[in-house]
């Protein structure tokens, strides 16, 4: 083993082994990190062994323990040993994932992952599947396919002729739509400001009765964007009822299911997503609940032909397959890209069906445990129905006072304490503490230890 790779391997192991007990948040200030890392670029190169040694040393204080058992911010999962090991291999193999000809092994691995995921989530087996960077690009990919197909039905070929002069395309969303949807609409030239918003219920679920009214009030090609997993409450839209409304009006139904779609893989949570299989497209992440390292989003489109039409590219110098083998460029926006399927393949095989179901169910149970623990803290209030992996809390100082300011103070104190790391949010105009669980190494003891840290932070 070369000295440089050995140094990187040892630094990686040391960091991973420190995760259970190291402070979860970063320990260095912005100024300290700039002083250590933002160096003048030397005229002559530096010895690679020195570069890796100094990078590992100087970056470490600014690293956040996202892969550890007590990181509960932003719905960021950890990363399993199997997935990390496969990710190391991915870097060492250095495969270009665009074409079968460039990496036959990767093409077959992604083909297998696509089949497994459709089976695990109970989605149509002939769907197109693309492996992208995250749910932002998964939403983009699915909505590109939706845009193309809905305009095709209206007599317009957007892939050939663009949007100028095309029929108007309606996009309908719930009032608590995740930011990645309007951002994708900007990228697609559909305009975030043209979204039609539908009222939601007390947990952020789109109301099917209101959707029917909105659909009836307009005409023309229409895309409806539903949610499986509200970013604050974890609530899942009533997908079956939304699908009924979309079918009645000939609308395309897309499900943004970054973390909530994995409820379909757990028998005790599957009821939350009844009707998910009736949608036309789905976006999700493997780097959240599935605990695959970052760069692992998944775009799924029922109509594989529409998916292919929106993404594919060809050129005379390329060696492309026809029918038998998979060229990844046909299913994702990127051409040259990391062979991200290897890590996903390793994690799915390591977990198996039962392991994935247990992982999802355990995370939901831990969220309920966290909510119950926080509810016992004086002045705390749990604001959501804890149906998945999200618990929302709000804190009022003893004797009353500004609950918004105090809740933000509690969040800041918890982050500074280092026992765990969780984030604040604003929901319904109120400051909240958001406890998001998706790391596979989290235990009940980690939950209890973190709740105790929150209780300390809530003392005046």
C-alpha cells in the first residue's frame, strides 16, 4: 500500500472511531479554519504524504459528526461501514458511470439497485430509475420527465422545441412544499413563482378536497407535486386520495419522498404511504435513511420512455448500447459522474429487506422516544404527530416570556454543548427545535443522552 493511501486510511479510521464520543459539532471557528486551510498555493507541488497528513490534521476540528449516532440535524443519515468501504473502492476504481462501455460492472450494479429499490418500495417494476446526487436533482429529473410528457400530450415536443410558444403548464404544490421543488422549477424554466399552492392540514399534509378544487378551476397540462415526509413534521400527504384527483383530471402526480418514501419498505409504517405506487414519479435519497455516503439520490419515473426522452444524449464518438445494457446517461442529467451505485449496492445487500425495514421502524420508534422525553421537560411542547422520524419541540421559559427567542437559545446551547447536534426551524411562524433521526448507529441510549442535553439547555 502506498504511503499516501495508508495515511488516508488511518486518518479515516481514526475519525470514524472517534464518532461515538467526540463533540458532534465543529470545534474550530471560521477564522481558525481559514488560517489553517486557506493557504497560498505554492509554486512547486507539495509532497502528497505531507498534503494528506496536514489536511487530515487541519480539517478535523472543522468536521461535524454527521456520520455519528447523535447527529439529528437536517435529516442527514450516517454512513454504514459497508457503504463507506464500497465508496473507498469507488474512488480507487475511478470509473466513469456515463456509459456501459466505460464501466460494465457499474452498469450492471446500478441495474440491480434499480430493481431492488422498485421491489422494496412497491413501485411499478418497469419504471425508469436514475442515480443522481441527491433529492434536489432527483426532483429535477422527475419533473423534467413530467414536463416533457405532459407537453407531449398537449401536442408539444419540449425536448426538441423548448418552452418558447409551448402550452402553459400548471404545477400544483402543497402550501408546505419543500424548497427543492420550486428550485427545480426554476432550473426547468417553469418558474417558481407560477406554482399554485394548495392548503394543507395541521400537520402539513396537502388537503385532497382542496386539490380537487384547484384542479377543477384550471385546465391544460398539469403536474401535482405531493410529499412523503414533511420536512418539519414528517407527515405524508394522503397519496391515495391525491392520486384519485389526479387521475380524474389527467394530471401527473409526482412524490417528493426524500426520506418519507422509505416508509414503504417498513411493514409497520407502510400504511402512511398508501397510494404511493399510483404516482407517476418519485424522488428520494439513499444518504438519508439508507445511510449511504453523500452523492446518492434516486429518481424514479413510471413511464420509462418519458424518463429516457427527458435525459438521453448521443454523439458519434460514444459507444452506446441499444436495449440490452444500461447506459446511465439515459436516466440522469450528468454524463461523466462518480460511480455512485457501488455504495448503494453494498448497503442494500448488507441490510437486506428485513434490515432496511428494521432501520426505518427503529428510527420512527426513536423519534417517539425523543418526543416523549422532551415532553417531560418543563416548558416544552411537542407540536407534531410523530409518525416518522421527526419530532418538533418548542420551549417557553419558566414564568413565561418569548418562546421564539428561548427556543432558539435552547438550540444554540445544545449545539454548543456537543453531546448532540440538531437544528432549529420555523414552522407556522414559530421557532422550533427539529429532532430528525435517520442514523443507523443511533441507540436508545443516544436518544436519552441527547434529551438530557436538551433539558440542560432549557434551564434558565
